[in-house]
């Protein structure tokens, strides 16, 4: 599986505009943590806690992303 992690908004926009075929392989940090929890690479509860902390920090991520990723972890991991 090919995956790359990119959080910078400008860089993400450039990938979307110039290399749109790569968008299916693009994750941000929070999405990557969620994927790792779903694939059982990381502990579900610890990952949810970490993502919650990220959501309260100065890390620039939409609250909707935090909510969506946590919901995905809960739905996929039971």
C-alpha cells in the first residue's frame, strides 16, 4: 500500500490540482492515526485520546476532521 502524510494546506491543494490521482493515497496526521487504529497497529482507546488532545492543541486541524476520524475508529473497532 502506498500512502503519504501531508498536513500543509498549500501542499495538499497543489497535490489535488497537479497530481489528483495521488489524492486516494493522501492522509493527514490525524487520518493516519485513525487508519493505524482501525488496522490495529495502535491501541484504539489510546489513539482516540491522542486525537482528542491534538484537537485541543494548536495543531491546525478542523474539528470536523477530529470528530469524523474518532467516529470512524469507534465504528470500525467496536
